[in-house]
C-alpha cells in the first residue's frame, strides 16, 4: 500500500471505527426494531429506503449503474438470497434470541465460505490452519447452543429452531457470495448494492403481505430510530467506509470485521438490553471467534482470490 498522509491515516482509522462499531451495532438496532415492528416490515422499510438512496448517489456521482438484463438477474438472485433470506432471518430470529447470540451465529459465514471453496471444482484448498479453524468453529457452535439443546431435550425446542433458521440464513448469504464471485457485473459497487437492496426489499414486501404482519406494526420513535440506524449507519455510511477500506487497506486487515463485529454486538447487547451468557456460551463464543480468525487469516495468506475474500466484497450491510 502506498505511503499515507496523516489525513488519510485518520480517514482509515475512522472507517475502521465505522465498520467495527456501526456494523456491530446493527444487531442491537434490529433487536430494538423487532420489539415494535414485525421483522418483514423492518426489513422491507430498511431496503426500500436505502436502495433509492444508493442508486440516487450513483446517479449524482455519474457512476456506471445500469446492468444488462443478465446482470440484473444475477443481482436479483444475490439480493434475494443475501438480503431477503440471509439478513431477514437474523431480524426474524432476534424476536426470540439475544442480539449477541444472533451475531455469533452469523459469524459462521466465513466457515461456510471456506468449506464451500474447499469442495468446489477448481476451488482453492483449505490449509491445515483453516481446517483447524473450521472444526473449532463448529465445536464452538455446539457449546454456544448447548443451553438451548438441553432445553430442547426437555421439550422447549424454540431456541434450536431459531438457531437453525439463522444458520440457514447464513448459508443463503454464503450461496449469494458464491454466485457473486462467479458473476461478472460491470457496474459500480455502490450501484450493485443498491440494486441488490431493491430486490431484497421487494422480496421482504412480498413476505410482509403474505404473512399479513403489517397489522402488528407500531410506528413511533423506537421504530423509526431503528430504521434510521439501519439505513444511515448500517447501509450508507458504513458501506461507504468499507469500500474505502477495500481500496486503501490490505484485505486481511479489513477482514477483521468478521470477528470484531460479534464482540461489539455482545458488548452493546450487555450494556443496553442487559443480555447475558452462561459460562458454556462464552466458551462457544471464544471458539467461534478464534475459528473465524484462523480461517480468515489462513485464506488471506494466499495470493489467489478466494471465496472468503469475495464474501468481504459483498458485505454491504451487516
């Protein structure tokens, strides 16, 4: 990376703070949001508002923003899988589990990504360090979910079902990353994010209408505050900071968001909504974070593009 001036170093530091804190804070914002809004209403509002803002910004800056019909189809698939299924599953889950637990379950995405790349034709093999991380990560998930597993044995399986939905959403997110990596889309990244949000918002609007959950919406300060945070800090400011970091800092450093965000989410959940973990869950949390570090750092040592790197390139909202 070229030598940086004092002002650029300050901008890089501020961008890291945005990516760490604001994206980590989206889990708490979703938790506050689902207390007063049905999950599909919250997800719809976020993307219906954020999408035209990103596309409008692309137009103002005269960025290339109009995809071909084929590219539009790929963007639709990515948007539905990533935002319609992946992110919305987290919002839905936070009705029943803590924001910190949801964030830690989402941290499994780099593990999925590494496994998929290891088994795909012409994929990059996973180093020994990465395999250790994968096994450690899934062992950490068992520890993290152990209290819920015990309750499930006694007839209360709600937490396990919610965790399964969240992990399935993480798999959808990773599948979108696979499609993104294997697609060539010749438009600006900000515009691509905007189009993905268009399709993610439409998908969530469909879920909202089918479920008729809009009848339970209570619009007020808490609802609008949650939406505003997710749109402004989760999608606009932090995504811009993230793109800046990808252009100016080594990807291996930007990748640290994957294990910093869950820590921030746990800390904020503890402070603002008094979420607590039992001892075995802290063991699971430590295992997952160490696993993400091992997998991410092992892949970043390679000079070849890989799915873990590609997942970074499409992580535009939390």
